[in-house]
C-alpha cells in the first residue's frame, strides 16, 4: 500500500496506519495507551538527572548493507545518550512520510527499530506521523531520555593533556556502504550501524576513568576531534598507522579519493581516558560485540595545540574539520 | 542565504548554521554545551515519573496569521505534555531543511520558538539539523519532557458517565487561518496557536477534578472525542448550539462547506471534569489568557454509547471520526 495525504490527516486513516504498523511493532504497555504523552518512571537512577537528545534521519537509500534507516535511527540516539554517560531508557519517534511511501517498507523499518531497541535495552514510548507531498521518502526523528549516574563526569571539556584516545573500530564502513549503495557498486562493505551500550557499560563496570566519549558520525573522526579540541582547549595528536580501517574500505577510498578521517560511521566511538587506564579500556572495547578492531590511536596534547596526525614516515599534518558537503544524507 | 547540502554535512557549514542561528536564539546553559545529549535535573518534582512526547510539524505556509511553524512546534509539544497532567520542562528540536530554505526565515522561526518557549516556561535543550534535496521546505520535530505530580490522575480512560465536557474556546481558527493563507483569501481569521499551561495550571490550582484533557488538533473535536470514547468505552453527547465558533469562522465554513467539528486547532483543549466542578473549571478557563470563549459543551454518557450531537431543533446525530484527508499539512 502507498501512503496518501489522508494518512496524515489525524483521522481514520492515520489511526489505521498507526495501529496497523507502529503499534504492532512497537507494542508495549506505555505506548499502547495512545495518549498524547507517554508517562514513564524515573525512579531508581539514584540521581536527579536525565540526559535528553534528538536526531533526525534522512539516509538514502532506506535499506543498505548492514542496516536500514530504522536501525540507524535507534542506534544514533541511543549512542548519543551513551556518550553523555547516561543509560538510554526511552525513545520517541516521529515519522515524516512523503506521499507514495511504501507501507511494506515502513513495516520493515518499524520491525528493525523494535529489534534494535530491544538489543539496546530501550523502549519506544511515543510516536507521531505526518505526511507531506513528495516521492515516497521516509524521514525519522528519534529523541531519547537516559538516566545519569551521579558519579558520571564525562564531557568534551573533561579531557586533559596526557589522556589517551581510543577508537572502537574501523573507520568509514557506514559511509562507504551508503556510497556503494548509491553508486550501485557491488562489494562486501557493510554499515557498522550498532548500539554501543555493551561497550560503554563494560568500561564503566571495570572502572575505566573516561573523560570524554563521542560517537564518530557525520563529519568523521577529524571533525569530532576538532569539536572536542574546541571545547576542551586541548590539542590532540594521532598516529596515522594506528587508525584502524578495513582492507575493503581502504581500497574503496583509494579508488574514489576519499579520506577515512572524514567519513561517517554509525557504530564507532572514541573514548578519551586517563593514561593509566588505556590498556584496560582497550580490552573492554575488544571484548565487546562491536569492538574487536578497537585501537589506541593517539593522545591529548597541551592547551592551545591543534589536532594533528603523524604519518608512518614521521611527518605531521594538521587535521581540520570537514568543509563542504562530504556525503549528504548519510544518516 | 540559502541552505545547501553542505549545511547538513556535520562539518564547518553545519556548525556555522547552528552557531549563527540556533545557538543565538536558543542560547541557554544546557544547550550551549553542545554535547550530543543535554543533561537536565529532574529533582523537585516529588514524583518518580516524567511525561514524554514527540510531534513533527510540516505546516505550509511557514508563516500565517496568528503564528508560524516555530510557535506551532513549541505549542504542540507543550500542550501534549500538559494534557497528560505534566508540567512541561524541556524540549528538543530536530530540523529537517530542504535545500534552498531561507536562513532569514529560519532565523525568524528560531526566534519565534524561543519566544514561545519562554511564554510556556520550557527550555530548548538539544537540537539536530539535517538537510535534504527539495524546494526550500522546513520541517521541525519537537520532543518534550515534563514532570508529573504523583497525585495527577488524568487520562482518556478516566472519564465516566455524568462527567461534564468543556471546550476552551472557538473551534476552527487555526484550520481556517491556514486554509485562508493557502487559498490567498484575505480575512481577519487568526490561528489560535497558543500554549495552554496557564489554563491547565489554574484548574489544577483551584482543585478541579479533571478526568481527561486533550488538545483539539488534527482531526478536530469530533475525532478527539471519538478517540476518548474508544479508550474509555463511554459515549458523549454534545449540545450543538453551545459549541463556540467565531462569526468569521462560521461564515468562512458556510462558504466553503466546512464543518468546524473536523477542523484543527492549535490552542484549544477539552477538559472532562467531575460534574460538580464544571462551573469552577469554566471560570478557570475564562479567566485564562486563551480561554475567554470557553464553554460547557456536553456530557459523558453511558458505556457503549456513541459520540452524538443534539441540534438546536432537538435532532440528534452521530459524530464520527474524520475520514479522508481533511486539510493536509495543517500542523
């Protein structure tokens, strides 16, 4: 069935769409009340704080090797909450559907969202659907709430000179998978799209003193590190040969002239940790489901310094943020 | 300036857009940390519960008499939280911009969001921006968190036979304003787009026993009452001559053959209250900024009955939900 403007009216057709697809897949005791707001408990977090985040997803194509817009929309928001040191709990999702969108696709996407939510341990508690004119596009906003521990002290302003920078796995997989799908190039590259709760939880449980966490998404590693550098005032220095990139992505980048430093990922994070905890953090990452290729990639340098990368030959260059459009509609 | 795909890259241009427009207008201590998640306190609500909601806004045109997509996006989410009995506190906003969107418009919209947030007593704590191909469209998702009082017991399942139904003001203003703008009809009709916190707070403070609250948006009064009827199992009976509709909107509807029962509003609510509290609720509404035309419009009837309306001449007809598209992109 194709979506029509009537599905956005708020009347019978909207209700059929919601009951037929969303309620079927997201069904839980909170959502199924179908009130205008979801009411959820915040007891038991032993702290008076929550984390909130929002992210919209406009990726094209909707389905790609290793994931789909639904999985992406849950992982993106879950990972943003994790990076602030919170335990993700509740998600809302807002669909903007273009007229002509396929309800079978929507059904697959909703199922994928629910599966990913279960994997990540979060509940989808509220939703909204709007319809606009167009050519069958599907856009998803997910917003989320997570609980913070009172002891949690992470943030872009918390890293300091001497800290060690870890990257949880290979760069560029998601970006290369989307680009391959869009250019109809056949290869083995899969999106890395994944929720990182297990990895973060393991580091926290083992007592790693994590100063800063950030997922490496749009803009790539270079942009993320520059943002942290801007906030903290510290420089960073990376060892180029330590940056993990898969053989396939390396070859793909060579052919197309892409730089993995600027490529988006959807299941990779950096952790900036106390120097003495770097090896512990590394083993935590490597023991986690999505962290087997984790590596120590560099260190935080002094205040006022820049983000730099040292090549295998000993050269050193400044790594600036992404200019221009990169690959649009990657997430 | 026109939005380009580069504004959605996550790199320098995205950051310029965010700092230049959003941070300028939404600037507050939480948002300005520019982390992936906002961290906010939930202390002091004396309860272990929060309310969460999400809503996307795709209204066209972006600016209309009485409001704009920005004011709408704050009011819609604030009102959804209020209707669950919560005190709205924090909003997130996700922008999806079509290439070619005008940054001056965006600036006006951001300012309007901030003004409305201040009026409603909420803080915009997190944001996200994506860019897609298109013709300059602007879409906004707002998601929100509110605090609940432990004593608060409202819901579509809480109303019962004998309860009185109040409507906070004239029906159809928003719908008629959008339709007028789209058809380029010159008239005096303004959108009713408004946050309803003062009104709800006044009823709560005065101790009105409110069983159900609902804002009367997409699908109109008829659809909203049918939804409550479906959930509660109760019927409802309205007195047609008591339903407030302004002279201008009545004339507009007569000419175009529209039915105010199915027209969307953005600053109107119904409250279903204990019979003995109906007059108190009415004076609370009428004393509130957006409630001077409030009226008692009917009552809740027995289990298994339908939503009906009695005409001035004594006839009775069944009021069903909206079928078909009504007016798309009204909110």
